């Protein structure tokens, strides 16, 4: 049975079939003229109303160049006349293949030509694993395998002279000789960790618990600069094995529209997602059955601003009912890298799960490396999906940690405007506190009684913890067969503004935390530790804390000029020698 399709414009069109057209029981053909499920059709073609026509297997193309009335009309193109005797796909994970030449000056474009008659494949040692990334630098090509890094010469080869030196000469092969870099390092299976600035390349090698730098002097393990143990432990948590997760993690989505066997979309209420995100590529489970296909696009429902409309690549095989649909996806850990052009830092984020699964601080560690001091300078409280720099701006893409926003956001770091936007410490519309941890250890061989703390800087800092070092292992006084360690700790110290109060009798303003004296903020330490074995005086009965050293965490408060500048120049502590 034939169908007549009316075209609204004067141009000629070609109707192409994507897959064989199935037959119905009545013998008529099922025709699909939809290009993308749920979206508009090209060229003004209207959807056919006949319910026997499935909009799946056909698409329409304009045949005249640029749509001109008298322009050249194209046809279906040439037909293949010769079949490969063994048309089997090969997955060569350690090989590179290149096409024909491209020359914009002469108009030659052979980028779609891969002639099997030519020697267009270059292979590396398979024992070093698969090729994960390649980067073109000047006239060389840097190739990153899982366990090795090579430099490939482009249009030239290396000649070794009798004196032991090297020379280069023009070669016939596009990709010339592979020259390995010294050192048994690779990029593992984390090409997303790669970042570049000038001639420096940064990446991770999870297999060797290392963060690497490749520059003119070769390979350097920058994770050795004071952070070897840290990266050894954190990189071990990044798994390469895919895990399956569902959204929401518990329960199901609340369906508000769609979800029938005649549609390819479903509307779900935003609040049923919680803080999770539905993204293209996920699959949908209905009544415990995984639907064939995958999510193609997600946007706000045209029916209700409180719902997301999810389009699927296939028709639903069953009708939905409320609270019977789950979104599922596979995920694994990743090491996301990027270059911060503002601070000239390499930023790396170690993530055990993707952002749509969790944005909690326990699921990621983001920190920065500074070339000026050859060390790691700061941790950050954001979990980026991508990081990059454009011109002199540093950007990241991330997801809100709270709310029902179903999309990731482009965030410009170090945004500077007049008046001050007061956005310091805000990432993806969520404000986080800034923290600094340091150790007081004057005269290390003497037992001390720490009595005061002071700092030089801005108003708005408070002490969240001030603890002494642990004692040795002692038997648990509760009678169990375990051992415990005790330590002294101080009560939390409020900031200059948060600790302010007015005395009801005198009307004077006093400070329960830091007080300002000669432009320096000072506070007393009040012991709040529990009684240890053999202690007579403890807790509030004594001032200060006792120990050889003390570990202090100071952070910004939640009320003093939020988002404003907070400076911390120096910190000190007052102590006396303990009388034992």
C-alpha cells in the first residue's frame, strides 16, 4: 500500500528508509517519517494521523543544494560494487589510523578517505595497554597509553648517527617513528585527568598512585611533593569497575503525563528526583522491566513547570502508572583535571561517583597544584563535571547540591564586578565555609599548657576545633578488651561578631569568643575534654589544654559579611610550661 506525503515547500525531497518496514496483519506498510522521537519533522512534513503508521523507520532529506529553486539536485549517490571478503570489525586498542590529506589552500579534503590499500595504521606495544589519549604539539604527536607515553614524529623520522646523536629527515609516513619518554608511567584509564598549559601537561596515573607532569625536562611525579600518602590512599578509591545506580536511590519517580505505548516521552515531577539528575544515556525501568533504548533529551515539560519531560529512543513497551518508573545508569570513578588560568594552578578532582549520583563532600576531593611553590596549595568544596579555561577566565561545569534543578551549570570562578558580588565561597549556588588547619608545636620536647589563641587578619573567623595530641594506648575503663587514646580539647570559639552580646545589667558589649585588641583577634581556651584515667582536674575545672602540640581548625562563620573577603595573615598561641 502506498502513501502520499504532502510537502509544504517547492523544493524536491528524498524519502530514505532507515530499516526494513514491518508489515501489519492487514498487509499494509508501517512508515516512520520522524527523525527524532517527539521532535518536529523537517521540511514542513506533518505527522500522519493514521494509527497504523509508526513514526520510526523513514526520514526526509532536501535534495536541492542550499534549497534553491533552480539549484543542482542531488541523488542517492554512488553504489558500492565491491564487497570486502572479510568485513569483520577489529578493535585495535593499541593502534592509530589516519585519513587522507586536507589542504584548505588547494581545496583538497580527503579527511573521509581511509584507503585499505595504504599503510595508514601505526601500532604501539600492546603490553603497555590501550591508547587512551593523543595530543598534537607543534610537529609531534604525544600518545598516552595506560602504562607508557610516546612521542610520534609527524612527517619525519629520526636517524641515529655514529656519534650517538640524532637527526630528523622527511618521511613518507604521516605518523613517523614512536619515541618513548623515560619512565614507566601512563595515564591509566583516566584521560579526563589531562590538562595543559604552555609546554606542561598534567595527568594522573592511577595504576601507580601518581599525579604526573610532562614538560621539557621529561616526566615528574608531582604527587611526591608532600602528598604521596594522600594520593596513594585516595586514588585507590577510584574504581574502574562500572556500578549500576538508580534514580531515585530509594522509591520511584512520580509520573504526571505521558508514559503510554503510543508515546516516546514521560513527564516526571521534579520533587520526586530529590537532588539527583536525569541525563541522556540513562535507561528507564517500568514495573521492574528495563525498557529497550535510552533517554535522548530532558527539558521542562510544556504542560507543567513542576515536571521534567523525558524523551526516549524507543516506544514504551507498557503503560506507566504513578510511581512505577526508575532511571538507571552505569557509573565508575573518575579523575577530572583542568587548568585554572586565573591562579596558574592544575586542579584535579578525585571522584568516586558522578555528580548526578552524589555531590556530598565524601564523594570527591578537589585540590590544586601550584608551580610557583612546587606544591599542593588548597582543597576546594566543589565537584566539577568539567574544568577549562578560555582566554583569561576559569570555568567549571557542575550540578547544584541542593534543590530540584535537573541541569548542570556553567560557573565562572573568581568573578569580579563592581559592586562586589559577594560570591566568595559560593560554588553552583551553594555557599561553603572556608577552613584552614594548622599545628602549634613550639619547643617540641616540652609538655605545654596552651592557654590562648590569636590571629591577624579579617573579622569573621572562628575556631571549630583545638585539640592536643593523643596520649599512648590505654585499656578501656569500661572493662572491654579494647584500647583507647585520650586527648584534651577546647570549646569552640565564636567569631568577633557571633560572640557579641550586651550585658543586661551594665549595657556594655562583651565578647564570648574572639575579642579585638590592637587590630589582633584574641581568645582564651576553655577545656571541654572528658575525664581520662587518673585525672583529678579536667574539663571546665582547668584552663587551656595540655600537650606537646595542638592541632587547630579555623573557619569562616555564617554571619559576618557573607561572600566578602576573609584574610588570615598569621596565627599564634600562648602557653606555659606544664608543671606535670
